[in-house]
């Protein structure tokens, strides 16, 4: 039944694609550079109204935040698996984030995609295993055989307890990583930058007090609904993140949570004045926090 449902979805997708292709060829229309829902909505429409802002993010949300979504899915894979391969994902995540800059991450991202795909294929082969008549696994017949928990953590093939063939989270990570690979390639095209905007990082040597001269839109002085949303995002998300850090540090009592509490109280001590420091200083603090979070994820998985 599930196979028939998947086949039906593939037929439906192919039918829609062929219909759209025929319609564009019949009417002399060009294929859009992106698979977008709302035609005519570009980066210039982002600051017009709440509706245009919503349409823009429906069209280009993954273009703008695909890297963050991929990293969230990677952390979700680590949390769901909690085995040896989750530890490998943790190490890969640390290596990717150690590049810091978006351009540097884009250079190693194809290797990360190949790593994710190769790891998924390897796990699939381990789930298949070898026919029982051909061999006996040494971790069961050795002088000191491995326990079932160790075999489960290493995700080894076993006749007594087969590995759990649940790859839905790995598959989602592979999809997101592959789409982000495409985004890294597309964002270097001039046509895409004109349509969706660029993803270029700001200079780390800038002073926050001089940001106004680099922002092409008006300040939030018109009191529109979109301005209210901007005020909430840019004024209160800092405190929302601190609340999440505090909740993370107080939910469980262990040595790792102490680091979150120290970070939370440090940011609360200086408050909003932290955001008025040079960009290089602000990013260094958040880099340390993100790096510590990845370290905690890896250590919890290892322990």
C-alpha cells in the first residue's frame, strides 16, 4: 500500500511537471530560474508589506535559511540516532561549523553531502548484512563477545538483533544538504541575486553604530504591521535566545549545563550593549557558544 502511494505521488508530480512545461511552451513563457509559487515577487518586494514579505519567504525561504535548516536537521539526526554514526555526524558538524564563514562552508559542503550519502549507503548495507549460511559475525563468536548494547551502538549487523532500518531522518538530512548544495551554486549567479537577493555576509570590521548607511531600506518609523514584525524580530529575538539557553541549562543538572548557564548570565550581565560591540566581537561570542553546543552534543552521544 505504501509503495502504491509513493508511485501515485510520483505520477502526480510528473503529470503536473509535464502540464506546466506544455503550458509554458505553448504560450512562449520562459522557465523561472527558481521553482517559486508567486511570480513577480523579488527581493525588492520584501519590505513593502506583510503579505509581500510572506510571499517572498514562501518563494525563497530555503535560499535564505537553507543552511540553518540543514544544520537543524543534522542535529535532529544526531539526537534520534545516538550511536556511532551519530558521533560521526557530530564530528562532521564540528568540521563544517569550524569554517565559520558562509563562503568557506560552501567550499566544503559538497564533501559533506558525499559524506552523508556514503554514510547512508553504508548503513543500508549493514542493515542487509550477510546471509547466515555464509559466515558468523566475529563480535558474537569471539572469546569475549561484544554485548548487545555495544553492537547496537556501533550499528553492526547481527543475527540475534538486527539494526533498526529507520532512515527517514538521514534521508531528510540528505535532501536538505543536497538542496543547500544547489543553493551554494545558484547564489553565485547574477540572475538569481537580482531575483532573490544575495547571501553575502557583512564585513566583520564594521561598527554597529554605522549600520544605517549600509541598509538600503528605511528605518522602522512608519508603524506598519511589517515594521512591528521587524521590531519584534530584531529587538526581542536576542532575549528569546537567552531564554532558550537558560531553559537548556536548567532542564538537566549536569556539568555540561553549567556552560549554558555561564553563557546566559554573561549575556544578561551586559544586556543589549553586547549588540553594540564591533561585529567581530559579537560573532566571536556566538561562535564560542555554537562550538560549545556542538561539543556538548558530541560528548553526550559518546557518553
